[in-house]
């Protein structure tokens, strides 16, 4: 019987996201994947593009950054909840990923886009917004329900699926489609799709959904920085920018196009286009 590597990689990522603070060992995760420890790490790294240690560290520190940006728990408590038993180890790991200590990250608002403060106070755009005409796109991906800040688990599953199925060469870009308004829908009920753009005739693998992003006018925000700043970016785009633009939003979900990913890019250098569909003129 052929080995279903897709499901095995899914189980590994699901376990890490379920309990990032756990002291995951190669044996633990090899058991989740039902692969021998001897071969597990090589298989995982070859198929996902990151080592097991890098995957665990990335999930932990992303969770920590979200907690620092959105909550007021003590820094040490955030570190412990993210798998770092003492403040020193947390600070070292966080500085290596984000360039500053966790305390500085929180105090200086580094989870926000750099232009955020002056954008709100001075009336200028926090990041450039342009009106563009976008083509129709077909997306396949992993359906997700839950807080949008935790959608990384769905993207990790997507990456594992595409790697195991050998589909990455057939993709045309990584996107996220967000179907609900988190200001009115409870976080545990908001729905999204972690996906990739594909050709119109690409079959939909089992366990994935397909979605079409209609062609038309969009407001495109060129966002640069860590994903923990998305919430405030959306607030500004749907608030001050929309109010002053004279535009009307179309009855279609917002979506994001990711030019790079945390797998190979420092948080401050992440580049994302945030798209708000607009009515035709």
C-alpha cells in the first residue's frame, strides 16, 4: 500500500499547532507521522522546506508575537505559554526572529506597520492603497474556521498537502480568502480559505475546497511587516481609507496575496497585498 505522506505531514503540523509549548522531540513527531525516527527528519525537511526545529520555533514565535500584540499578559507568561521555560531563552529566540526583545516589541508597537501612527494622526495612508482591476482567479485550498490570527495552522496543512502531492509547481501564488467580518462574527466561527491560485482545470484534491475570486475593481493595500499587524491594517482600510475614498465595497470577501512567507523571510520584510473588492463605476 502506498504511503500517504500528505496525511502524515498534516498530523505533524496539527500536533505542533495544537500544543506549541510542548517539548516536541523527533521521536514524538515521528510517531505522529507514523514514520521511523531514522528517516522522519529527512522526509519532513525535504517535503516542507523547513526542519522540524524550524517549524516548531516558527509556530511558537508567531503565537508569541500575536499574544504580545493583542494581549497584556506578562512577557514571561507569554514565553512560557509559547514553550520557553525562562525569560532568557524566550528573549534570545524572539530577538533572533524579530530583531528585538519581546518587551521592546510590545512597548514600541512593532507588531504594527511602521507607518501606522503617522497614518492615523496625519491623515496619510498607513501603507499605499491603489485602485486596480484584477483578473478572475481560481483558488484551491484548505478550509479554515476559527480566529483569523491562527490561520497559520491551515497554511501549514496546505503546504504539507501540496508538497506530498507534488503540486507546488502547478501553483501561481499563495492567497488567503476571508469570508466573514470578525467584528460581527465570533472568532471561533469566522471562515477562511488558505489557498493557492491554480489553472481553471486543476482538479481539487480530496480535503480541499475550490473558490473563484471574481474579476473586477479592488482597493489594494501594499502591506509590509509582520502578520500581527493585519488587524489594525484592516481597521484602517475599512474605516478612514474607505470613508475618504468615495468607494463602495462589493459584496465579495476580502483576500490577501502573499509575496513571500515566514519560512524564508524576516517578519519586518514580509510583503502582502490586501485586496478589498469594490463596486464597478
